[in-house]
C-alpha cells in the first residue's frame, strides 16, 4: 500500500521534492532490487519512473547503480515467463511501468543508451512486444523508448536486425498525432540509414511505402513531411521498392515531384535518383526528366535534381537526349544560383558524365574558354570536398578534347596540368588511370610542358603506385601501372625520371609477365638498357 501511495504522490510535481527530502527514493531502489515479491518491484519501478522524468541527475544516479538495470531485466523476464500474479498489479500494467521506466531513464543522456544496450534490454523488449502488440499504451511507450535509442548508432544497428524494426514501421498507420508521427519517422529514418540492404528489404511493404508517401505529400506539418521524405528516400535502397517504382514507370513519385513544398520535391528527385540503379531503369524513368529540369530554377531543389539527372544519364540513349540541355547546364556552371551550396560540383559531375566519353562533345567544351577557366578556378577549393570532379572533367577534355592544343591568353596550360595532377593523390584506381592517360596526351600535344611539370611530386605518387599491395582488382591496378610506365617513358628525358626508373628496376621487371602492364614494362626496361 505504501508503494501505491508513493506512486500517486510521485505523479504530482509539488510532492516529488518531498519524496527526495525524505529519502524515499533510496527506499524505492531497495524495493526494486531486493523485493521477493515481483509485484512490489514493479510498483517500485513505477515510482522511480515518475521520479526520473525530466530529472537528469536522478536518471544518471539510477543508471550508475549497478543493480538497477539487472533488476529491471529480472522484472521483464518475470513478466515474459508469466510469474507475476497479483491483485495489486496486472501483467499489462507491469509491462506499462517497465516501458515507462525505460523511456524516462534515457530521455536526457546519450551515454546512458549504451548502458541500457549492454544490459541486454532490447532482446527482452522484443519478446514483450510480440505479446503486447494490441495494447496501445504499452506500444506508445515502447516505441518512444526505441526511438530515443535510435540516436545511438550501436543501438540503432542492433534494433534494425530485430522484429522491433518491423514493429516501429507498423506503428506508422496507427498513430494520429502529427508530432508523435514525426518522432516515429525520425527514428525509422535512423534505422534505415544504418541498416544493411537485407534488413531494409525485410521491413519493406507496399502499404508502409504508401502510408509514408501520403504523409510526405499531404501533411502540413513541416517536421512530419520532412521526416516522411527522409524515410521515402531511404526506402529506395530496397530492391522491392525500386521494382514497384519502376513498374509504375515512376508515377508513384510524381506527387512528390510536383508537391508545393520544395523539400518534398527535392526528396522526390533523390528518390528518383536512387531508383536508377541500372541502365534499363534509367531508360524507363527518363520521361520524368521534365520535372527535374523544372527544379533547376529553384535553389532548394537544384542539387537533388542535378544528382538525379546524372543518374538518368547512364545509358547512351539517355545521354543523347540530355545533351540537348547541355547549354543550360553550362549556364548554371558559369552563372550559379545564389545560395546554392556546392552547386558547381554537382553541375560539373553531370556535365562530365554527359560528355566524358565523346570526343566531339569534349572538343566543343574544351573550346569554351570561360568553362575551362571556371573549372580551373573551382578546382582550387578544398580538395577533400569534391573538387576532384572539375579536375576529372579537365582530364577528359585533355584526353578527348585536345585541350592542350587550344590557345588563349586566358589559358595557362601549366596550371591546368598541375591542377589535374592532384588527382594522383586520390586512392581510386579509375581516377588515377584517367589522369595518367590525360598527362600522356598533354605532353604529346605540348612537349614543352614537361619543363614546367612538378616531376618530384609526380615521382612520389609514382612510387606509391608501384609499391601498392595487390588487391582484389588486379587488372584495374595493372592498368594504372601500365599507364604510369607509359608516362615514365614519355618523360624519359628528365634526369629525375631516369634515376627513378633505375632505382625501381626490380619492381618494373616483376611486371614483365603481366598481361596488362607487360608491354609497357618491357619497353621501359629496353629504354633503360640502351641508355
């Protein structure tokens, strides 16, 4: 009876301090930990839950007590095993108190989450929810506790692999309060973000997708439609979801692409981009390009639209159609919208995909001196944040567009070579191959550029390439090495290059048997022997 009274008192804010003043909180912890009767422990749990609500100091005190979470785990186990039998507290109430306690105890401290996780509460909660799915109050408390846990990556990863993920997704169609829905979708988004593709595939179903789309397109709550949009974009990593969008020829996304809110339109574009995971899908979804082209006029949607257009440009047939809009993309590069961050990089990425493999298009673009100068200018930005895209396009213009043959007082060929050479600092084999081919073409087009080339920096990268450990992509790796050996041959007249070849002769000899780099290695060794 005393515990029941304390529970009622602890609901009243005015009486809570009195409970602490009389040290009843310490007595309640003892009841929770030591009571032989499970009903007494449950009531103590209820009281402590009310006391720790919005009380971060007491929350930390409870979690730091090494007996509290194990005791809560013991209570939950007892409920699962149906060991609770009392007129004072029923099983459903006991579950409600446990969920309330969990929700309140983690509400203020992120570091408490890991302690709860290590205590093994999540597997128990999974079993409890299988039995109490029909109880709305228990489900509400459990879902909000899980959502709070989703702020922690380890906890979210753990939850994503259990039926609790499915439980949260099913809750979307059952909650009416927009604030609660936004919070629920926020948690689901974090789970999707950290989930493996097989787990996203497991929880996906058409009804869930339709429910979230409806919230994204029809809700007037900014928090709600933003969270719904994040979930939709993440769901488009599911093969089943992509298949459904493709089957509809993209019509499922049109309500988002035409929505009045720019956030929703941008998310529709991102979702469309995610759905383009192969050439066939890109061809099916190409008719939606008109919606994306309209978004290029809005600084809030332009980045998402450019990303989706780049994905649509995968098939050659699509490229030919989208090249008709190249003047528009070039205008965006030269005259970017104000307030749009990283716009140039996205535009350059799209232009590169459209023109990189076409000598005609590259030659025309290389003749556009303002574009080349713009590419060089934006390449000087932070190298770690996407500035390699304009460098890759410059490399393509050298290789396919004879850029080094274009003469203008505004062009500094040495600066262009220096700019492109920085791509060798990237770890990607494909990118290194691109720049090595471009440098070979550049020195062939303008041999005098060798005199201003930073050969010492180049040789440092060359040594790293030669000494790189074999990986799973041996052919790609040897292709890079082959292009490197060809460039060393082209630069032979430079004394530091000759010294480098001599000191790395053993490594070059080992490549003679390579089906990809063998001829280049043999030619370079012959040159060394004849010198």
